[in-house]
C-alpha cells in the first residue's frame, strides 16, 4: 500500500490572492516591481497560466505569510 500523499497545488488568481493576504491589486503588483518602493523580494512570483493570465501557488503564499509571521516573532 502506498502511503505517500499526493500534492495537488492550488492556483490563486489575483482576486483570490488579494482576499487571502489583505492587499489590493496595486500593492500586489508593487510588491513584484523592482522599481517600486514597496518591492518585496520575498513575495512569491506568479506563474504563467496562459497568454495573458497569471496565478500564484497557494502553498507559496502560505509559506510567505508564515515567514512574515515568524519574522514578527509570532505574536499577534
């Protein structure tokens, strides 16, 4: 019997990402823009889904959130 779990990555589109992390569309794009004062090199990179569509891997977003929480010291 195979006990390995199968990982099925979930893709978040921009609206879902914004709801999940509490940032607006402009701020999300600023986090990815090297020339922006709000640039965050640790922010997960999107993946290309089609000619004009991108998405973010949910587990990457979770790891980014956890990293920010642990950098804060874990207190709320």
